[in-house]
């Protein structure tokens, strides 16, 4: 389990120059040059996208989304080629009523092939519930900020790590992979800047307790390459590169440039949310998750394989946005839908 | 990734004012007890509801600054940013400048598991080429407003320009002397220029497709790298437009008026699709040779990504010096900031942008167009690149025009910081 080792490219340009996975060449402007320029030289040949829309995206929605809609969304995401889709979360429905139907969602996707469905489990009880519901992969979440840890999950970082060690041990016994999330990796709504050494410390703890992948989250979206680079440097000193993922929020519009920087540093797993589902709880009205469509568009343009079909992904986004009765928070989706609409005239 | 433990979003919190919200994020804030599904008790930690806020010794640090966003807003407005050049890149020691609060954190020294030099080489390459100073060319009043359906009064345009200049922007594209038949929004060009002629702190270039240079201290000409787009947009071939612009340059030179050249469709054209970098280089070189002091390369329909931007820049930089080049990315597909970043890494040091992201894309209805100046400045601040722009004042200019237009700013930074400052101002 876990991500495959990123293949680094060399100057002679092993990467396929023309985007192969798109169905319509009209949508894609891909690199038609050998990437000999040093700014593009070390990019991975393949990036794995971890789709967090159904969980991280939907959990903040005011109106309860029916189970059937969630399940259909997950199925459409899988059919676009996404091979990791965070399906739901086994936290208390009192806190996250949107995901009270976790068990039903897991039931309904039990036979869906072609993707892994990690679920969030904040503690051992949540883990046990997830396993009985059929989960084959779980996720835990720590913070690089003491204040945020205390305000968000009401315990210190150390206490949370102790709790997660229990989950990780139980998971190991059942050969269930565990994904570790770290929040506030470049900034915290309470503390402000977060030192990279702290992020590295938490990352190492999660890695040592057996996490197969560690997702580094810029929870409030304040990061820029100037803060992302030292954070990644520090973490890469203590955790192997192929175990790392980046989870940027687009609250300040910085997500794609942060993702690009991360790719340049060799990161090859990116979290994103279809149609940018999932607002930022710390700045009302501001955006949150980066949109999967926008990420795929950039990766396509870079000639990086994702195995994701952008058109089918847009169908999934269109589906959920229609239900939520609002336009996608993905500029790519808006632009391409408009283009499609105009071409029919 | 959001909090999983609490109802997220301020609107979910019953009747909470700002102070309550701040306390919510501080330790000791009130929490209900274990839920009835028996899954919640472990995160409650048995701590009972306590509003005294004195149960945690760390709380002292929080009260010192009641609203953390103040720090952030102050930082960005004063241009304080993490400057990578100021850091020590040695393992595990990174100075973050003054904003880093030193904590009583156990000194974690890790033995290196990988090639530190390898990582450092990569990061050096990523940061080394980035210029220390970037000039931002603000195109909001012209490129931004020209597509607005409702005519913006001259006084509003003038006030916008004034506010932009006062934020520190040294170049603000004021208006355009095109025919009012084509661009009715800018029919008041003469009046605008008259009203801003006293602004000494900034250059105020004016777009002109022909020889109408009256009153302008600087002009701009507009060519295309795509033949089809040239014909459909300015009704003549690329060659014909270049002939015209050579005449403009000659006339401008006689009056010692600098000319800025724009090249549109530098990575893609709505008619032709992909544009060969060599075409862009050809047009850029022509503009440079005829005397343009600066050439702005425009991704008119916003389709570019670093994969297409890099070869385009390579081709152009082979024939025009880098310091004469500017990039003008549209954010139609959300790609502009990453394109700007890659351009900086290639050595470009001039970026066009539009306050509040003014200016939609005429080729994809409802889609966005220009990249927002606030978002660009935010990124440059974070990179430690100087711009001389005060982000807070820039946001005021953006708020002003967004209020007039009756819609939310197209800048995510502005929206995020505005929400934050709105909250903090309630204290």
C-alpha cells in the first residue's frame, strides 16, 4: 500500500510530451518540448491524486447530502480514474452530522472496484467502527501546532500521538494501512507561523508509528513557496519522499503554485477536492480545498500522468454542484463548461 | 483539511460574537461532554466545561495578542515575509524571521536519512533564479474595466487610479484611446488622463492601437502571436499590425514617449489552439526591434501551464533580454500564479495583474480573466520578493472598485483577509 516510488525524469525527457489521457485534444495544451529546463527537470512522471471531496469537501455542508448522492459522487469519481477517494469519516455525528451515514456509505461502496477508500478515524472506537463497516484503510490526523491541536481535538499534540499510536497498532494487527494527516504545516489560525522543525517532528512520529503516507496540510491556506520549501526540506530530512503528500488550501489562491513547488521538490502525491468542495472554516466565505480539476489541468499541461480523465472528473463535479445548487469552485471546470456550452451554439 | 471535531464555519456557531470565536480557538474553551454514541469521550479528555481560561499555562501567550489574524494582516501589509535568502538551510534549523515565535519545544535533532545536499541543491535551484524585486504593472483600470457592461463613471475610475498609485504601484495602465464604438467603457479616456495628470508617483501608460497619443506620457501597442486572433481582434494580419506599430513607435520616439508592446495568445489561441513558441519569439523580437522598451507576453485565454509557458519563455528569452519581458497571465483556468512562479524562476521580473482580478474572459462566459494583484503580491511577499506595494492599501483600492461594481472581489487573498480583518475590527 502507499504511493509508488516517483520516477524522476532526466534531461533527455522521458516523459511523454503529449498528454495521452485526455479524450479531447481541444482541452489540452501540453508541453511539446523536452523538459530540459532545470525548473521542470525533477518533476515526477506520475502524480497520485488523493480525492478528499466526499469527506473533507462535504463535511462542512450545511444541508445534509443524502447518502445516495454521496455514493453516486464517489462512484463517478472512481470512474474518472481517481484511485484513492476519501469516502467518509467515523467521527461523532454530533460534531459532523453530515457524515453520520458513514456506515451506509461504506456499505454502498463495498463492491466498487478500482479505488481505495480511506476513512477518518479519530480514535480507537472510531477505528473499530470503521473496520466493522468494512473499511480497509484509515486515516488519523495530528497537528503541527499545539494551539490548534488543543482547540481542534481538545488535546495536546503528544496526547493525540499517543492516541493515534493505539489506532496504528490496531491497524497494523489487521494489516490495515494508516494515512497520517498533519494540519497547520505552515500556519496556524492561533499561533501564526509554525516552525518547520515542529512539522518534521510530528511527521516523524507518524512515520515511526507506521503510517504508510503522511499528508502535510496547509489548513488555512496561508502558505507560499517561501514557507512551503523550508517546511518540506525539514520533513524530507526525516520521512522518505515517497511517503509524503501535500494538502494545500486555496484560501489565498496560493494552492497551485505551492503544489508546483512541491512537485519540483519531488513530491508525487497531492490531495485535492472535486470542484473545490470544502470551504475554509477560519475565514467565512473564503475558499478552502484546491479543486481537483485545476490540479489535473496543471498536471496534464506539465505532461505528468495522473490516470484521471478530466472530462469524467468534471461530470462528477457537475453532479455534486448541481445537487448543492451552486457553481463549481474550480476555474478549470467553469472555463471548460462554458467553452463546451458555447461550442454547441 | 478542516477540523473534524467541531461544527465548522462560523455560521454554525449559535449567536457567537467575535470574541467568543477567538476564545473557541483558545484552550479551556467550553466543550460538551462525551456523546451518546460512546465514540466521543476520548477527545473530550475528561475536561469539564471551563470558562476561566486559566487551566493551561500556554494561555498567557494567547491573550498577548487577542486576535491572531492581526499578526498576519500586519505582516502582509508591512511586507514582512519569510525571506528564504535569510534562512540558514542547514538541517533542522530554519530561521523564519521575526514572526517565528520561539516555543519551548524539545530540541529534535534527527540524523539525516537522505542526501541533504540533494535537497539543498533542488531548493537552491528553485529559489536562486527568482528576482529580488518584481515590478507589478497594474492593468485594472484599463484591461480590467474595459469589459464591464455598465459604464463606470470617470470619477470612480480616477479614484481607483489614485488609490492604486497610493498603494505603491509604480505603473498603472490608466485607459485606452481605442474607438468608443468598440470599447464604450473607455470613451472618457481623455477626461481620465486629464484628471490623473498630476499623479507624479507612477507611470500611467495608455493603450493605443494607432497614432492617437495626445496627452499620454506612455503608450502601449497590441500585437498577437496568432494570425487568426490578430484578424478577429484588431481586424488585420500580424504583419499589418506590426507595420502600423512601427509607425507608432517612430512617432512616439519623436516625442520621447516610451512604447510598451503586448503580445497576445502566447501559449494558446481561441481559434488556432496551441501557438508555437517560435511565433511568439518572432513577434516579441519585432516589437523589441521597433523600439518597445518592454514586451508583455499575454496568455489571453488563460490556458497556459508551466509545461507550455517554459518553452515559450525559452524561445522569447533567446531573442529579447529577460529584463525587457513581462508576463501577463489570465486566471481563467486557475493557472496564473503557478505560471507566474515558473516565470520568476526563469528570471522574469515584471508581472501584469489586475486589482481584485478585474476583467473577465471574453472567450469563456462567466470565467475569470486577469490574475488578481492582491494574490500576486501575497505570493511575492511570501517569497521575500520586494514589490514596494502595501497590500493593505491595495486591498482598499480593490474593495473600492468591487463595492462600486456591486460584487465580491475576484481576489482570494482579498476575500480571505477581508473576512479576517472584518472579524478583528469587531474587537
